[in-house]
């Protein structure tokens, strides 16, 4: 036995900062998910949060394909997984594919911010999930062509990330030393003075 799910959750939480929404610091990307199903009422709240994300010209270009375990959509998304995601993601009770409409619906012109806006909606799902005691893990490790074909996603939509959603379980359930090590490793972030500038390469005064 390594650590319990609760112990890992405490380990992964970022240091609290006064005035920052707690969900921001509690959100992290688990790989160990329990068999516990996610109630449809909870799912509705998660997507209600996403519905109010900002978007260019209020286009709201995001669409989400939601696969609950045991459904054809979940099966299709599992078949699109690749790499190490195959070892853990199929156990998640919910798999969500985010896609974005490439062109503005008002004039048909390319929307250069469609994926950006999809990301904004997706992060609201992640934060709302963290607030409600669930975990999310966004993945780029899936075959987009497979997902598009199996789910009949029209070509006018660009595929974003694939997200696992569910309740965290003990890391030992992963059954792989490599995955367990990743699950219990402390989180790190670059300092603000490497990310926030007043001029290129010059840290802003408030992060020095």
C-alpha cells in the first residue's frame, strides 16, 4: 500500500493563497478512478458551468460528446485512446470529447479562437468538478481520426482534448509501478516571475 486516495489528494493540493478560489488549488489530474458512477444531476451542473464560459463574439463554439461507462460513446472514446492512457483512462466512468466549430456561425469566416474558447469552457468543467469532489484529467493521447470516425464528428468541428472524469481511488488500483509513481509525485509549477512580464523577458514588478 502506498498512499490512500485522500492522502494523495492532500499531497497534490497546491499551497493555499488567501483570496484564491480553493478549487483552483485543489484541481489536479488523477489517473486512478473508482467504479463509482457520476450522477446525471452532477454532470448537468458541470456543463452548466461550461455554458457560461467567455468566447469570441459570444460564438460558444464548444460541443461536448459525453460517454458514460457502458454506452457506445464511452466504448468509442476508449477505442481512440493510445499510449499510456490505455492503461488507466478506460476505468474512468465518464469520458468527454470536446470539439469546437471552426468557423463563425454568423458569417462562415474562420474563428481563430475556437479552440481557445473550448479550452475556457473545459477548464470551468475541471474547476466545477474539483469544487464538487470529482477529478478530471485532460488528454491529448488519443487518435483524433478514430474518434471522429467512430462518433461521426463533422469536419467543420476541430477536436480538442479528451477528458476523463470521475471519483478518485487509491493509487494502488492502477496496478503499475510507473503509474503509481506518477500518481503520488508532488506537483510543481514554474514561479510567476518566469511567466508574467511587464516587457518581454522582464518580470512584472508584482511577481519579482
